[in-house]
């Protein structure tokens, strides 16, 4: 088994308070699967496990390191202070992103269940899990449309002359690049907002079909197949980014572009919207709040070292964002040089435009083999999108198969992919990109932020900080240090609530390009958001009402017990759950025997709530702590 008590290379002082628990024996080698019979047994016997610990790590990297790192992060950094944005982003990563990442991983592995069933810890809040699934479905459908555009560009890249390199004599080039003309006119055939959706673009529809076939091919056998594909999906993008970075740095004007990316505008740090943008980017990049992390971790062996993996993936995610930013802006600097303009912002396009307008424009101007660089770039985008899309689809499939175990997994996957393909058609119409922007805002960004506030508050304040720290200590043989206790119990939930309040108070009309959405678009957007968020109070009413009306509990007792763990909460394996309950009883006895002053002092120091002396006679059994 992996030793969960050490993380070599973690030089951040925030993590050095986490010491291996006393008495923890030296680690044994984790071959990835561990003893499946020991920790998957009885109740969890039918649940798949990753083929190896490396497959899980690669899958997390492929999921978290995605399109958001390549085109969303550089532009978000640019419009929020350039280099100054890196400061709030790293702070947000430390106080929100990393704690949430580790917490969601830990809960999923501890309960060995999906993002719905982990709410056995507080059944009334099961609506949080269903809300996250709804948001995941929104992202899953539009993500595939971005992959479809990538597939189309990938095919175009094999032509002798890149089609976006020349605009044609009949085009008006005033203030518009060839890449933008090709993207909006040839690829999207885009219509103004007031003209509606228009017709389906058959080329993009075929590419959308190819994208869903790719997704289905990766997920068809669950983690057995997606784990194998993760090696390529996680590693290949780094090869391409390094090649493009080296090439980009040798181009005229590259230094100006990179300086533009990192040059700080310190006044931006005082603007709340910069911090809001940092939180949104962290959510989008790390993929927290969508249930995919909980889902992936639920397929782990109970003793897997997720602490190590959480540190690796969150660090890699930040490194990738910086690497992508330097690469993108080096090439944009060259594009500005070639166009003879002084301002980089004249060649920067937001969102999808950065990937499908600015970058193709720059690649088309490469002197040597631009087709090769175009093929590599769009193959990289496709692999990044595929890694994230696979994780999103897996969440939905897992929810269905966990609740209806009699269904065959591959049948569920086929049905999910077919239905999602049908929904995704809306995004490959002539007005599809405006719908994508609307759904991203109202179906993902704001609902996920609201649901994460509830999730974080429920875990830290309802289930209890001590309880979650003790659960992870039982699983990982590692006490939670002051960093984790302070962030989980105070900083992260308060920070999230503050950002949500700011987002609600300072909400501005959503725009697409330079156009404001018509009123009926807002009706659709707000309705989608309301339906997702409303799942939380709906399930609270269901759980409380069931206890009050059907089980004849007094209302106050029904309300209280609806937010308390039920009998199904805990490790899914029956034997391990019994050990965990014995462990909790021992902790309760220690708490009663320990003086109040000493207990409070230990909690404030972050040394763990109690003196835990773990004993372990082999890799299969975990004994309760010594009193």
C-alpha cells in the first residue's frame, strides 16, 4: 500500500504540518490496485477499480488539465491585470482550489460512492449532488461542440494551404483578421443574435458525431478503458506545448507578447471582479464542484494515497496554465509584430476565439511547415477536450449505474452518449456559440459556485470539521494539519460565500461579442439556473417531509435528523465500516477522557482532534486507535 503519510517535494510550508500519525509503519509498495478483496469487498465488490494508481493520477491530470488552461486562463489573466492576476489566482488556488480538490477526492474515496450517495452524510442535501449532475450535463454537451470545432480544424490542417491563411479578394479585411473571417464565416456560418439559431451546420454535426464516438470509445469499458487512454491524454499535450513554446520563443515579437502576459497591473488587485475571475478560473480549470473528482476517486482502493495525487495534480494544473500562457502570448506577440500593430489586445480574442482565431492566425504565418504545427496544436486541443469530456460523461454514467445496478454499464454509456449527441446539436447551429455562452454562464458557472458554497458549508459546519478530518485520518493514516483545518473550516467556505454574494450583487447583462442578449434568452438562462439551484431546497423538503409525515417524527426531530448521517454513511465495505465505527467510538471515549482545555488547544494547533495512535497488522485490516 502507498504511504499516505509523506509527500516528498511538498516544500510549501502550509503542508508541512501534516505529519504521519504516530506508530504508522513504513509503507509497502502500492501496485495500484491494492487488495481489492480487502477494501472493495462485500458491498463494493461489483464496483470497478483503477488498473493502477498511475492510471488514476493520469486520469486526474487529463481531467483537470484541459481546454481552460490553454485558452481560458491566458485571456482571463490578460483582462484581469496580466501578471498581477497570477497573485490572486495562486492565493485562490491555495485557499480554495487545493483544499476543495483534496476534500472532494477524500470524500469520494472514503465513501466509495458517487457525488449523490456521498450525501448519506446529510441526506437532506442530496440535492447538491443532483444539482452538480445537472451542471455537469450542461458542460458535457457544450464541451463536445468545442471538440467538434477542433476536429474540423484538425481536418483542415492537412490541406496544402491552410484555409484561414488567405481571406480571398472579395473579403473586407478592415479591422478583421483572416482567422476571424474563416471562423465566423466558414466554420460557424454565424448569425446575429436577433436572427435566432438558424440551421444546423452539417460539417460541424459530422465532427460532433466523431467527437461523441471518440468519447464513447474511451469510456465504453469504464475505468478499465479510460484509465489506459489517460496516459496519452495526460502526457501528449505537454509534448506539443513544449514544442510550440520553443518555436514561439524564436519568433519576432515573442518577447513583447510574453511581457504583455506577465507584466503586472497592480491596481487590478483591488477590484473584486479580479478575485471573482480567479475563483471561476480555478473551478473551471481544476474541475471541482462538478462531481467528477468524487466519481474518479470512488474507484480507488480505500488506502490509496490521494493526498499525494491532489498535490501533484493541483501543482501540475498551475504549471500548465503558466506554460500555456507563455506559449500563447509568445505567438500572439509574433502575430502583432506581423500585423504591424503595437497593442497585443488588438489580436486577442476571448474564449473560443483565442483557440480558433488568434492561434490559427499566428500558425498560418509560420515560415516553416505551418501545417505540421496546426496539426499538432489541434490534436493537442482535441486530447485536452477529450480528457475532460470523458470525466464528465463518467459522472453521469456512474450516477445511473449506482442507482440502477441491474443496468449494463455499456448500454448506459451508449444511451448517455446518444442522448447527449442529440442535445449537442443545438451548439452546431448558426447561433450555437451564443447558446454555448449562455449555458456556460447560467448552467455551469453560477450554479456550481452556489452549490459549492452549500457543499463546503455542509461538510465543514454540519457534518463537522473534526468528523471529516478523523475520517480522512482513518483512511490515510495522516492527521489533518492546521492548513487543512483552517481552510476547510473557515477560509474556504467564507471566501466562497463572499464571491457568490459579489457575483449576485454586481451581476451585469450577459453579452456575446458586442451584442446584448434579447430578453427571451435571459428567460431561458435564468430558468435553467433556477431549476438547478432549486434542487437543494426541493430535496430538503422531501427528506424532512418523509420523516415528519411518513415516519411520524416530530417536526424538529425530522429536521435535525435529515441533516445528520444515516446508517449508510461510511466506507462502502462492510468490514471496513465496522472498523471505522470502532475507530470513532474510541475517539469519542478519548474525547470524554481528555480535558477541555487540552482538547481546544490541540484543535487550534491543527494537530488533529485527538492523540491517534494507528496500529496496523497487515494491509487488509485497520484497527481502532489505542485509547
